[in-house]
């Protein structure tokens, strides 16, 4: 070992010793915090001075309780913080840091800064390791040797960088180190990217690239829009960003104030380990479908499967385009203004099968309220309706069915209705009390339904809105005929009758409800992240923005991977007007890290603006395209290739366009080899060979990808480009496409030196097929 390496190893040993010492200290202090907390809990009521005699005493008691609670919470926070620190130290004991920079400035001589996943101090409180998120660490990710500036909360600082060094340390031993002048040396990145895929996404803390660092450390933008090629590290950067923000605002921000929208549940699971690996708790994770479904309550929103697999004809496409814009969304306010005068649809309130308050009565009550804003009028109406219900309950108590019920009361039922202390003056008093009590209990459901606005016929109202809307604009301007619009309304009504809504309708439906009843906004959420933004409509983004009015938004996407969108406009062009332009930042990531150079060079040719995708220089085999003559032959090749790839891959994904083709493939393969089928009902990744539909593969990556049926039939036109590109770009090391019949024309335009082509005619078919 050379001298320099020995010096570094000694420093590693020294740092680990310090970390172990600090760990012991924290463990000791945690023990005492735990005991203290236990003490506070068990003596809580003794330490609280309870005196409720005078108003002054009551308030003193309150203060005393709050003080005790505060002590307890503080101890719990300390405890949590200590535990988090211990977990980070556990990791740092194996690899205390991954980089070093030497810097100097006018006032300070050369200083060595070591950077790791967390910070560590020596006994005199000097930094042995700086957290990767500390301001100074930015220089490591951003700068070259020479002058570099970095942001601090107090402003920009400039330093002179004299050295940049990377380390690979495992179990406390320095395995390799090298000095670099690039932002982050390729060697380290080569090694990381060359490794096998895994079931869980990994953090990229030691190799964050300069442009990714910009995304991570942006704190000012209300809209941070990241457009990046497949595999350019959008998701990775955004997860690092969450960890960064938690650190940067550690005194006022916690993980519950951050929410990420993922393309599907599989993806949620895939990214769930990145933050815990960095010693942070996970942000709130959801999918747009799940988020909307929660708000819709009893109505079901169409699943990802239905959204993808339902065919749409040209006429519907125009309607969808309209719904996905914010045009109808914005029309809702106009419609609601009209409803101020009349036109609200109500439902009868029924009890025991009979109408007790008719919809006409509700109508009259509603329109007799003062002309406040809609939500206030609904509140007023609810008040009146509930008063009416109290009156009606008294009348109901006199009815014969109540008497019958009273007579059939068992002893226990009677006791449950009448408190033991209650004494009645007469039999009539008792009967009167019981009758009212029985009816009141039964009326509880009615009160609840009034409080939940169930007297308003939301479904009918939505149908009416769609019917009424063409009076407020010209359908022809949107290339929609009256007949197509009518058909659309029939479709909506039929689906509402089954308690279902398409995703694009769900947003409008919710907006209509919110406009009438008042929107339940979430002001606590500080940061919202939306991955795969290309599959969202402007209306959906507008809706999310209105729900999270105090949030900064980070939107990540790749127009080339749009699998649902029908709009050709640039994403940013569409979304930008929703945000303040002066607080919008756009970052473009063009380097693609996931795949080998050969795979990226092949996949990017599927797209038109391919020059914007730059492959990372990591070498592998050129992709293979194999054309077969029929389904059986195709499946034989798939089987052969999958088994071959399995020998050198942890995960082999056979990706089909839709669920149907995946199911067929599974039925053909499952008896011949170990293979799993991933579908909507089983969204679980596994090692080995799996078959999955395109829309569930979004955002994921696999060592090897086999494109299932890359034929002209399955991917006939340029409208399929983005889907095919998305599938192919999931491959890290190997890509094979197999077709049943003529290959897709989308491959035919790719220069043939970029891939290996093989045709299997019936004569040359594999032995198993003959
Ligand atoms: N700076 C980096 N250091 C190491 N690995 C990186 C870096 N950036 C990206 N990667 C790796 O590249 C792969 C792709 O990253 P990621 O999934 O974040 O890209 P993406 O842009 O979200 O992709 P897609 O849009 O195709 O889903 C991952 O394996 C990730 O670990």
C-alpha cells in the first residue's frame, strides 16, 4: 500500500473509532432519555397540579398539563433523533465517507473536507465527516479543480478546490481511491452502473452529477420542472432532493409534509428504500389513482389497467383532449354561478322507505338561503334540514311502529336506552322518552347523510353539467359534434350508474363538488413531487395545485415516454401558465445512465429528437431483434433468450404491450421454466424471470429486457413510439426484441449496425418447435 493510501486508511480507522465512541455516548443518553420519558409518563398526573376549584386554577392546571406534555414530546423527539443518528452511524462504521475535497480561501489555509452520508465530529467538535447535504459538500458535486462557489444560507461563498478524491470503503477497509478532475469521475460511476439491478432502487449519493445536484439543491422554485431522457436519473435525483430538503429545513419540515405521486404501486415499493438508506423516513407515497379514489369515496375511479387497455376512437380523442385541458375545469365556476339562481339537483330524504323531506322541499330551502357563496348556502341548508329532522323525529315518535318496537324491547335493550339514574314521573313519561329515543337513534343515519351532503344529487348534477356545458361554448371549436357529445354523456351516465368514473371525469367531478361544497385543501404539504408527469393532463395538475396551495412542486417527466397522453404540446408549455413564471426553473437531463451505450444508441433512434439523448459510455452487446413466423416460434425464442439471459442477470423482464399478451405468454411458459406474471392484482417485483405489461414497467429497470412481440401488428405506427421507447429503455445491460411476424416499422428506421437482426423461418426453427 502506498504512503498516501496508508494515510487515508489511518484516517478511516480514526474516524470509525470516533463514530463508535459517539455511538456509545448516544446509546447511553438514549437509555436515560427513555427512563426519563417513562418517569414522566408514569408520574404524569402526580406532577400535574390538578385543581379545578376556581377558573384561575383550571387555567393553571391546563398550563401544567401542557408543560408535562411538552417535556414528554421533547424527550420523544430526542429519542427519535438519537435512534436515527445511531442507524446512520451503523452504516458509516462500514463506510464513513465516499469523498474528500481539499479547499482553501483567502482567510483559511488548506482544509480537508470528507463527505459521507451523515456528519461526524471528533472530541473537540471538529468535523471529521461532513454530511453530503452540507453547503460545502456541493463543491464536490459541482466544481472542478480551481475556483468554485457554493450557496450557504448566508449567501454565496467562493473557495479554491485543490483536490477531489473518491473512495470505495467497505467494512472499514479502503478498497480503492482515485483523484479526479471531472465533476464526478467516470470510474466510480462506471462501477455503480455496471452492477446488477435490484428489487429496490439504490441511492446515488456518492455519484450525484452536476446537473442532478441543481435539482437536488433547489429550494426557491415554486415549480421545478425536470425534463429528462429515460434513465437520466430523474427519480434518483428527486429522492435525493427529498433527503436534502429534510436536512436543509430540518427544524421546520418533516416527511409528512412531502408527498410523491408515483406511476403505480409497484413503483412505490421500488423506491421505498432510498430514503431509509440515507437515514431519513419516507415521504408520503401515493398514485394519482389512489389519491383521487380516496377523495371520491364511494365512487370507483377507473384503474390503470382500464385506462390503458380501453380503446378510444378518434371522436372520443377530441373529447378527451378537451377534458384534459383546463377548459372545462375552468367552466365549472361559471356553471356554479348559474346554479346560484336555480338548477341544483337534490335527492329525497327517506325514512323507512318513505320520503320525509322531498327534493322539491330541499330545493325551496336551498334557494331561500341568502345569496352567499355556494358552500355557505349548503351549510345553511344543512342547518335547516337538521332542524326539520328533529321536528320530524318528534312526529315519527307517535307512530305505531315505534310502539311495537317499545313492546318488544328486551331488558338489555331497555337498559341501553334508559340510563340507570333516570326516574320517570309516570308511565306516559317513560313511553314518551323511549319513543323519542328510539326514533332519534334511527334518525342519526339521516343526520349523518345530511352532514355528508347526500341530499345533493352529485352524480345527476355532474351529468347536467356535461349536458349544459355546450351552451357555454362552441363544441365545433373543439372538433366535437353534438352527437359525439351526447354519446359521451350517455357513457358517463352509464358508468355513474355503476358507481364508476373515468380518471379524466373524476377530476372534473371532484372540482364540481369542491366548487359547490368548498374545497378541502391541504396547507400542511410543503413539497409535492410528481413523477412521470407526461402522463398527467393539465386539468389533473391544476386540480393538485388547488389542493396543495402552499406547496412547491417538482415535476419530472419525459415526453418521449408518454403512454397515456393525447396532446402533442410540450409539457412545460401546457403546465407553466399554472405557475408564477419568475419562480419556475427548468432543468433538462440529457445523459442517460441506465443502459449501456449500445442499448441507448438503439432505443433513442426510435424517437425523433434523438440527439437530445446522450448515452453514458458503458459497453455491452448490441441489442438483438429476432423475427419469427408464429406465436409458438416466438415463445420458443423468448424461452431460449430468457434462460440465456438469466445466467448473467438478476432480473429478466419480458415486457408485453398489454395484459392479454402477457397472460398468453405466461400460459405458454410457466410449465417450461420458472417465471412470474406481474399484473394489476399482483404488483410485486421478484428476482429471476418475470412477465409484465408496459404500464407496470414504467419507471423500473431490469438487467435484461425481452420485448414481447415487437411486431408490426402490435406496434404498427408512430403513435406507438413512446410506448416502445419506454419498454426498451428499461434495459440496463441486455435488450432482445422478439416478434411474431414482421417486425415493427419503428425498428426498421434504426440504422442496422446498431443491432443484430435474425429471422427464424419455419425451416430454421428451434428443435423444440419441430
Ligand atoms: N448520478 C448517478 N449515479 C449513479 N447512478 C445513477 C445516477 N443517475 C442515475 N443513475 C442510475 O441510472 C438509473 C436510472 O435512474 P432513474 O430511474 O432515476 O432515471 P429516470 O430518469 O427516472 O428514468 P425513467 O424516466 O426511464 O424512468 C438508475 O439505476 C440510477 O441508479
